[in-house]
């Protein structure tokens, strides 16, 4: 009898382990979606369910085991048979199809303890089969009851688990934080509204009345609460009490001054006054930004003075640049930049040469004014651009400019960029470089990030100018023709299409042969004279470029030139990384303190801030 009970216990323990293991699989899957706090609370609830179900199972098993069963001969079960029975049972439970005969005991291989004993072997086997058949029936009923019980327990566990998960998700810490932030924000806005109402009521009552004093006191208290409260912090009880105190004072004021029309008029007046103040502040900010953008930084001024002093200390032979025989070779890559800024020119040249695959074919033409000519010359004498060739010229050395074109006409403007001759010198490229067929013109606020040799093989298709277009309204650089050009004037409206696509200065490939053929410099002078008589366009070289090169501009792939880094902080990072040339157009130049920080690194990496001249002038990245 004892061996059979031992086998029975093994089978029951296997079934119990199965019944416990199946819900655990289900629970472990659910726990994956919970955070640490939720898991901890969930496991505590689950342990309570487990203790209840275990007690129910044990009581049922003891009751079933207490019933009398016929004892068969001693039977030994192999470990692999027990494992296979449990595995089969697990598969049935996971599918939710309990068969009622979980163990499959009639098919389990069995062996007698002593098959070669003194008893008759055939009788023992027959007796054993009858006894096992009877025991199998009893065990089948027992297993079926256990399976049904397990299914009800698992179903109950799942209901409890789902309920607990919903509770945990509803009390999720992130949701709690968001809810708290929203609640505090609403309270702060309500306090601000109270203060506005209080200020309005204070204008109705006599200045030294008790009501005005009370409102002024309550308003100051609430102002201090708002000043100390952040959106991610809770409001203190005292703060809420002060808010209620102000509301009570406002109730008194509303009873004393019940005229709603007077309150409406006063609030409208206050709104209008606030809008005027905001507009004034915006104008001041814009003015200060433009002032900062047009003012030379102290460090840059110091650098120019040092370089100028050193330049005049040189002998005339020491002021000459090498490889000057390459300046008029049309087979080389000629780049031009017109600037009075030493650091800006240094970055343009350094970035172009360092990214070039054939720097020995590069010729840089730097044109500046007479004041900055010594400083720029000295900088490139001290810091030659590797294998590239460089030339520094002064606009004063162009004798033909005064005789042939009677000096360029300068527009009237408060912006010094528009009144500078360097800004309009770009319309005289064929005269500046008479021996060249093509030239790439850079603004001094660009950085070259890729080799530009492929740009020189672009098919111009008979056009004069090749540039990146700016007529996509989904991009920060979007501009329309009527932004800077007055299409209400009949002269303009009859000659230009307001819907024509605009393009950008900053990196332009010019075919000087086609330029000379179409006599575009003469056309530019004509437009300048017309614009000086009546307002046809806004001051600057861009609108004049649009009309001078109208129908003479070839659109380049947008990857050649990325714009907006000097006024727009939302330029797509991928566009900046992919662009061959990036442009800091706008007033927030990379060498100024007002530069956009996220873009400044693209510019500063082409300067050596350990340079002795930069260190002495306190110029840092």
C-alpha cells in the first residue's frame, strides 16, 4: 500500500506543479508591461491569490486521497515518464483544452519491483493490470476534478490580474506627474486672472480706500506665490489660501462695483496697453539684434589692429604671395569672397581648401576695402592656405571702376551692409576677372563641408548664374518675389512674374562669358538708377540680383547649399550635415555672441583658437 501511495503523491505533486506553473507563465507575461512599482504591488496581490488557491487545492487533494483505493503491486515510474506526463499536461492547459485524463497513466511504462520472484508471473501481471485499471479510473476522476478546479482558479486569477493592471496603469507615475503639472498650471493661470481683475477694480475705487488697500495687499501675496511656484512643483496650502483670500476680496469688489460694461471697457483698455508694450519690446529686441549684428566685436577689432601693425612692419618683398602666376589660369578652380572680416575669410578659405580633393587647383580671390587690406593680407601671409593659391585685393586698386562705371551706385539704407561697396561689387565680376570664364562667389558667412570640384562640371545650359532656389514654402529659406520687389509699380509688374522662383546669394557659380554676352552689368546699372528715383525694391543686393539675372539662373540641387543658420534655429539637422556649403545668412553670425549655439560648431572647427593672435585678443570658441 505504501509504494502505491508514494507513486500517487508523485503524480499529485506533478499535477500541482503544473497547475502552479501555467498561471505563472501568464503572470510573467503580464508583468513585462509594468514598471518596478507596479510589479511590486502586483506580486504582493498575486501572492495572496496563490496562498488561497494553494489551500483550496491541498484540502481537495487530502479529501480525494482519503478515499479507499485498491492497492496494486509495487510499481516504479521512471523520471522521464513523469516529466513527459507533466509536459503533456502543460500543453493541454496552455491550450485551454483539459482532457480530464491529464497524466495518461494507462500509457505510462511500468515495471514490477521483482519480476523474477517466487510468485506466478502471469497471475501477477493480470492482477496488476486489473488493479491499475481500477486505480486509473479513480485517478482520472481525481485529475478531471483538479483540472476543472485549476481552470476556475486561473480564470479568477486572470480577472484579478487584469483589474490590478488597470489600477496600476491608472496610477502610473508619469500620468500622475503630467496631471500634477496641468493642475498647477491651471492654478497659476487662475491666479494671474485674479490679479488682472484686481488691478481693474483698483482703478474704480478711490486710491486710498480700504478696498484698494485690501486688493493691493492680496495681489502682492498672490504675486509672491506665483513667483515662487514652478510648473513641476505643488502649490503649498498657504498659497492656495492666499488665492482664496484674493477671490474673497474680488467678490467684495464685484458687489461694490457691479457695472459689467465698465469692467469690460477697462479690461479692453488694459489689453490694448499690454499689446502696445509687447510691440515696443519686440521693436527694441529687433533693434538690439541688428545693432549687435552690425557692430564689430572687440576681439575682432583687436585682431585687425595687431595684423595691420605687423603688416606695415614688413618689407615690400615680404608682402608678396607665392604662385601668383596661377591667378589668371582659366583651367583652375577660382573662388571669390568680398569681405572686411578677417575671421570670416579665414574660415571660408580654410574650409574650402581642407575639404578639397585637389587643393593645388584652387585659387582664392579675396577682395576687401582699403582699411582692412593690411590685416587680411597679413593673416594669409602668416597662415598660407596649404597648396592653394591666394590673392588679396583692395577695391581702391580697381582704377577701371571709376572710369568705366563711374563708381557703383549706393542705395540709401540704415543697414551698413547695403551701403557698402563690397556688397554691390558682385555685379562687376567680369571686370574684376577679365581673364576667367567661370568663378564661384562665396559670401563671407559660409562654411564649405564637401569637395566642390563637381560643381565646375555643371552644365549651365547657356545661363549666367547657378544657384539654389528658395521658393519652397515648406522651408525656412522660402522667399517670394514680392517680398522685396514692389509689383504694384507698372514697370515691375509688366516685366517680371510675381510667381517666379527665387534663389539665394551665398554660393553662386557664374559663367562670365555668358554674362559679358548679355551685358548684365549694364542692365544692373539701369535698374539701380530706376530704383533711386522711385521705390521699386527694398535695399540690398538680393532683389537686384533677382531682376538682373531674371531668366538667366539655373537651379542647383539643394544639397549644394543649405540656408538659414543665421536666423532660423529649426533647420533640419540632416540638411545641414548633407549640404556641401552651409550659410549663416541673417544677423546671428557665427563670430558674434548672438549666434545660434547649435550651428556655431560647424564654423568654429575651422579656426585654431590656440593661435597666438587669437589668444592675445581673447577670441575663444
